[in-house]
C-alpha cells in the first residue's frame, strides 16, 4: 500500500466480509482501522462483530445497513503513513430483484399474429441483470438475437416477431443481482374459438279437451311446426313441448302454441328474451400458490356467465381436467403453471396460478 488508495465494495446484508489491508515498509508498519462512525480498531483486535486479524485484515460479521460508509485503513511507521479507503454499500435482502404482481401471465397466440414484447421489469439494488429462458431451454443474454427472438439490451424486454402457434410455451425472465434473483413467467398459448355449449329451453303446451287437441307451434321467424320433428336446434317433442337447444340471442321473440279440436282453439304465447354475457372468473387461486410436499391442495375456480360457463383446468403437461382440481399428494414434479378456463357461447376467460411445491 502506497499513498492513498480508494475502493468501493457492495456487500449483502448479514453476510461476513473480509477487508484486506496489506502494507509494506521498514520498519514494519502498524495497521489501524477506522469505522464510518469513528471507532478506531488496532491490530490485532477482537471485538463483537468486528475483528482485526494479525495480518491487518478487517473481518465484518453480520453486516447491517448501519455499517454503510467509509472504512479507513492506516498503515504507519516513523517514516510516514499510507491509507486505504473502502466505501461499503450494503444491499439488504429486501433489495433483491422483485417483479410487480403477477409473476405469471398467460397470453393468447394467434395463428398468424403480430409481434409480441414480453417485459421484464424488475426492481432491485443494484440494478438487476436479465436473462431470458425460452421454452426449449435456450438462454438469451442481453443484446442477443436468435431467429425471430431479440433480447433488448438494458431493459430486459424480449421481442418475438410475427408470433404463431410454434411459439407456444413458458418463457422465463430471470433478474439477478448480488442480493439474489427473481423470475417472471409468461405462458403463451394458442387462442381457441369458443365452443358453443348453452342452455336448453323447454316450452310445454299441455292441452285438455275432447276430442284430443292438435298442437301447432309458430316460431318468431314465422316457421310453423304441426307435428313431432327436429329442425336444427329446435325440436317439437311428442308430448307437445317445444325444445330449443343451445339458446342464443338469435332465439329471442314470441313462440306461440295453438291447440285446436272440432270445438275450438286456444293459444299460449311464450315471449322469450335471451340474456347472455361472457364468462368472468370471480374466484381463482392467487398468481402464486405455495404448498408443502405431501399436503393436499385444492384449486377452486368459480365463474359467472350466461349461459353457465364450463370450468376446466389446464395442467403443466397440457392435460385438461374438468371442474375443481385436487392434488392429494403434491411433489416437486407437480410444480408449474395451472390455468383455469371458463367458456360459454360468448367467449372465454382464464386465470393462471404458479403452483410452487416446497
């Protein structure tokens, strides 16, 4: 050590840090450390969290935020002195990278879609570095371009050009700094055209009379049904009931039943208004669900909608199950993204949770 030297060091909260101070001279110099709050530590020194070894190394145990500042090492003999200044910055555990909620997002892919940008906005001290992992396991560092993938330098965004079904899968963004790491996941899945499974409307027409009455139905579009038959979604049942399957807004209007025998006729009208709205998931697990190994877990999913939505779960292995999901004995292999799907004739809604088995 000669003259004046300065260093900057970033340490993690509660770790142990060694600050070296090597000095040469004749006669051998005496080394003294001064802390940011003015405490002078000779060589050797055995204190609480701070110790100075015989070789002049300062050991800091259980580093705290209050230890931030300048540590000064002074080597002195009767011919002069030299110093080493170490500016210490402490990154506490709560400054490791973190992402805004949710940590997992599910996005739909079109067959021939537009470009997609997946953002990786993490905060942390110091500023995190980003790494993207593609569904096939390929790692993309900042500034890297691979086929139609580009990882922007600096802000952590992954750009995918002209997305298609081939790009489906889970994309992981890892944000790292000296205090730790965090990850955000995007699940890209092909969009699906809604499959219509709606309610069935039954309109009875019970007629008493002697002789037995003949029943004729007149539909809103003017179509007349005078016998048991099936026309598309409309069925004239043998008991006189008119049945409309998979009702939609196009089925609204007045349905008229006319019962006639030789003594006269009677009519009954059903004014039908079809109320419909797309699914909306009203209750689902949080974006991250943590469960201990071997502890049963139930993933509930409730959705509102008219017609009543069908509920299904898509598992990490792409398997689809109907209704609520029960995992009786979860293990590490059960970790992954579980997606709740709600579908009716008007559309779909979905929410995903990342199940973390610990």
